[in-house]
């Protein structure tokens, strides 16, 4: 804890990985509540995985019922140290001492934002530059010179500024990533469609972006497919009008869209989309990026986000002719649930991931 120049309290929460000694996050705010801790943990778990245990003191936010219930649902056990025994949480307490000696005691902060910026600079230096004796005088996460920075992952909303970048690309050979409706519609249709998706409170959209903000890929899904389709249905008239423009270049697009809509509402002879429970929808990666292996990282991070938000099982559909996605999904642990033949020819597989099993707690992060 520290204070700004006007006397307002600054509370600081640190999250340390005991194995790598890396400072995963440092959260500074005037007040920290249980839901702030959940948000912090969730952000880290999306990229780092769900830990087997967390170790903490007995502060009110760390023993809050809401936090304990959330961690218990994820399979993460809590290890609280004995009252008045900071040595039982030695790695974190050691870092807190360095944070105070090397930063907090040496300056005056006029605003909370100033403190947050300086604290984040110290975290970056601690992880990337500062030598650690326990690691052979190497930093926990040294910067790799000459390598392209890994895109950051974030769960997005319309305010994140990536709406105009959410579109379906084609690869350099000219083959569509998707042979279905989305690859044939206009850009204005996709912009409106994703605006509706991002406005849906049940949607989970994750983007991968470079440091300059360029979107390299994204994945979309929903925690409640029934409510998701209901939200889309409210805009069906506007969608239909926008599809008329696409019919000039692809006359079959309206027929495919109507068949998909009727199926999603349970009106068609064959249901081509999962309409209950959690569901993933689109998974897109910029085709000219040589780091396409990160597309798999994006997919798994999106699945992990759905798990962290409470989904135990998630379903999705893949056209059989999309062989690359079929191979990846099977290799990634997806189980085939059903195979249907659509009215317009292609066959479609319906898969599911058991998220509770796939992301069972394995690694210890404290």
C-alpha cells in the first residue's frame, strides 16, 4: 500500500509465479474488490493456463467467498498462509520488498495513473532485465533480440477499436478460408454482423494484436447459443437487405443464408448449427503472417476464456472440406458428436470440447 501526494491510498496486488520468479501482474487501484481479483486472475489464466494452487495471505479480498467459489469451479485450490506468517509466502513477500525499496519509497505520485505507469515499468524491468540469483543471475523472461514480438491476446468489446479489422480474409492462393456464407458477403455486412456480436453480452471475442494494434487474428464464440441466435434474429431484416448486394457476385449466398437461419431456428429439416449451450463460431488468422502456429495458441486461449467464464463443454461446427481445421480440432482433443449433410451439398461435422477436462488445473502459479 502507498499514497498519492494528496493522501489518497493506493492499494497494490502482486501476482508472482514461484517457479519462474516472473511478476505476472501488478494491479494498483484506490480500492481492490473481489471481482477485481477475479478479473486479474482471469486475464493471466487465459494466456498462462489454470493453476493447480494459488498462495496468498488472509486479506479480505483473497478470502472472499466469490473468489473462492470461482477458483473452486475451475479446480484451483487456495493455500492461505497462517496469520502473521509472511515467510510462508516468501517469494511474493520478497518481491513486495523489492517493489517498495526500488520504487515506492523513492518517489511521490501525484495521480494513480502515474503510479500505475511507473509500477508497470518496474515490472517490465524486473522480468526482462534484472538478474535473479536463483536463476543463475538471469532475468525470468528475458527479451529475445531479433525475434518478432508475439501478438498479445485480449477479450474484446466494441470499445477496443478492432471492430473494422474483424473480417474474413482469403489466403495467397486465392482459396477462401471459409466456403460458406461469410466468405461471400460484403465488408459492410461483416462490420454490422460483428457489431451485433460484440454488443451481445454472451459473446466472447478474442483478438490477437501486434504492439502497434494490428489485428492478426480473432476467434468468436458465445456462452449461450440460444440467446446469441435470438440476438441475431432481431436484426434479420437489416442482414437480408445487406445480403442483396452480395447476390450480384454470388447468387447462392442468400439461399445459403436463409437455410442457415432456418436451421438455427430449428425450422429446417437438418440442424446445421449448435443452438444450445456454449458454442464457438469463427476462428480466423491473417494468412500472410508467418507465425501461423500462433493461430493454435489463439484458439486454445479462446477456449480457455470460455472455461474461465463458466463453460464446462463447448460445441462447434466444421465443414468436412475444411480439412486443416478438422485435423487441428481432432488433434487438439475435440470429439466428434454428429455428421450431417447440408441441403446444398457439403457435409458438416459437429464437435465438442470437454473444457473441464482439457483445462484441468496442472501447473502451480502463486
